[in-house]
C-alpha cells in the first residue's frame, strides 16, 4: 500500500540522516568558523576561497542558520516528538508505526524510547567542540569531559533492552 511505501521511504531517509548527522553538523558549523591568514584576511574553514563577512559568506551564514534550525535541531526534535506523540496516542506498537519509527525506539527500554535523540545531541556537542574550539588540547579535554558525562548518564540509565 501507499502507506507502507511512505513508511519505508521515511525510515530510509531518516536512517541515512542518522548515519551522516555528525558530518552534517561539522559542515554546517564550519560555515561559522573563520581562519585568519598572515595577510590579515579571514577565510571560511569550510571554503578557504571565500573571505569571511563578505556578501557571499553572509549568504552562506543565512543558509547555514536555516539548515541548523531545520536539520541539526529539527531532526532530534522531530524524532523525540514522534516517539512522544505515538506513545501518547498508544500507537507506538502499531504495525505501520513500527515499520516507520521502530528502528528509533525498539532497542530501548520503555522509559528511554527517546534515547536516539539523545545520541544525536551527543554527536552535535562533539561537532560543536571540534569546530568551535581551535586549540587541540582544549578540544580534547572538553570532549573527554562531555563524553564522560554522557557515558555516566548512559551507565546510570542503561537505556538498551536487556
């Protein structure tokens, strides 16, 4: 039926986005990162041929800002919303819902069905650190702190189905 085709298509697209989410975050954030050269000019880390704060860069920033809202923030929020919505409607275990969204929540305990969105937030935070912090020692230290906190929350909650 058309409903199962749509469910499979949604699942495939979302699965792909989950795989490339970290890269999407990195590329988006790199638009906001400028490197200063000895000439005194700054250029975008992502596109070293584009000088920072020119019209071309401002257009890229506008597109990146929209992209951040729609993709970088939108995907985890959408996933969380769908799990909460289907839980509230008691449709989380319906055949079509499982076909479409089951890969997001079935491997987690009932109280942690939203955990996949938390994993995306982990990837987002590491991408922010890797692009936003220029000093490698500070990057490493902050990444270790973030990952330690997230590991502790993971060990505490034990979200996966046993």
